[in-house]
C-alpha cells in the first residue's frame, strides 16, 4: 500500500513551490514521482496537431514524492502517514499528527 495516492491533498516541503498545496493527479511509484495540480509548472513548446494549436503551453512536471507531505484532514498541516489494521482486517492509512484515518 502506498503512502500517497491519486486524489490526496498534499503540501510541498521543499523547492520553488514550498508551502503550496495541491491535489495529486498521478503517481509514478517506480520513479518515485507524482504530478500535483498547479505545482512545479513548466513551459513546453507544443507542435501543432489536428486537435491543438502550436505554441508554448504551461503544464505540471513530476515532483519527487519525498518533497511532498500529506495534508492532515483535521489540522490542515503537513503530516506523515502510518498504517493501521482495523478490527475487520482492513489495512488503512492513518495521519500521524492527529491519528485520523485517511481512507474511508
């Protein structure tokens, strides 16, 4: 089970976007990177196709998972992620800061 998943709200710990929050769009666990909405924006030159025009496009670049921390659902601050086995045998993610269960 991964500590950070698609759809999680995260905060950036280091780099040019330090302190900004966003939602994870995709996670690449083998590369150890994630794409976060509105974070680590870069300009890319795009060639013209049938569906899109040519020009310079802003898009999100991957960011290291180690530079991201989950936003605690209760406190709204950065927190580490732990795991806990529930009474019914499910393994769920838990916020270390508040002890709040992250998975439904």
